[in-house]
C-alpha cells in the first residue's frame, strides 16, 4: 500500500492500523478522496480558464470586426479631397448632333427601341448613385435596362472643396442635394444620368462605379421605349439648365472609364469585415449551444 499523501510504501508489518499511513498518519481513504477532489479542482479550473481565454479572444475578434465594418460603411461613400480632383473633371460635357439612325437591342427578356438624340461625352465626379437591387428601390428590378443612375458634378463645382459641404442622395430616378448658406455650388454643373448599354463589358464597368469615383462616359443621349409597351417612353434632357421631372440625361453608353477610384478599399473592407463578423458569430453561438465533451482519461 502506498500512501496517496506522502507516498510511503507500507511494510508487511507496521505498528499503525491498516487504514492509517505509518509515516504521516493520514487515513488512506481520506487522503485518496482529498487527492481526487484536488485533481478535479485543478482540471475544472484549467478547463474553465482555457474556455474563458477562448471566449475572450472570440469576443474581441467579433467586436473588432464589427467596428471595422461600421468604419468602412462610414467612409465608403466619402468624396475625395480637392487636391485629388483630375483636370478632366473641370471640363463641361460635350454635346453635338448625331446622324445615328434609330435602332433596337434586346436585354433580359425585352426589346428596346432607341432613338438617338445627340452625341454626348461627360467627365466628372460621381457624388451619388442609385442601386436597382436595393429593397428600397421599388421602381427597378434586376431586369431594368437603365442599370444605374449616377449623379455627376464637374467644372465650377469641383473647382474648390465646397462640394464636400453638399449632402447628395439618390432616389429611384432622381438626384437630390442640399447645402448650407454661403456654399459655392452651381446648379448647372450637375446632372443625373440614366445609363444603359447593349455592350456586356460596358455594363460590367458601369456596375463597378462607386461614389467618389471620377469617370469618363461617352455615348449618346437617347429616348427609348420597350417594344412590349411602345406608349411608354423615357425622354432625355438635352440641356444642363433644367430641373425637376424630365431633367435627367438618358445616356446610351459606348465607353465607360473610371479614371480614378477613391473608395474601393473601403468597400473591400466592409465586405470582408461583414463576413468575418458573421462567421465569428456563428462560431460563438456554436460553442454556446454545443455540449461540452468529457475530457479523455
């Protein structure tokens, strides 16, 4: 018999009773129970300590991913500094007569009849845009031929940093802006442009545009109607001085260039941090609801 407390090995003949250690005097049964309880406490303490550290690290990671997401959302639609404005954004749009004859093209289940109105070329800063896939946009679907509206400023409106004081927003088909008193802002140097194209490469480029990008757009001002409903017709504005209903340019795009992009990194961070947050949250919930497995003996 070996004492659980002092590790003394009992000899065949000892003066102490069988239940007691001759060396330290402890009762074997109590020493065994005490040792087991002590080992159990150590095991439980280590287990909870390890779980606590894992949970703390997981909680910190969840909080950090959430903070990064909100930071990216806050920054992703910011406008560039005046020092980052390209010289091309200072020039006015170019508009001239066109000899292009009416034509049609097919897009996602519908044929559209196009009436060219004028050649058109635009440079400028995208200050707001719509999202036809948003639940808030009840006027568009994924099959809408005008795949994006971009509100663009140029010329005097980018000649100083006052454009950063203006609050821009987009409706389903409209562009809104408001600004504080004493802000320098020319209402004739802004346009809301309904963009459509029969070129898949051009459509892809249009879909990539973000607020804060400086762009070059080349094509035609057009009027168009769906062949299934020829009575309905969208008509383009041909001047930059009008406002209200019918003041938007309907632009059939042949070339779309993003000359300088500002917020691509913030969009990427927003996407990564969102998915990281969701994954970490699933891991945390799984750890909470998953029963603890007994330690191997």
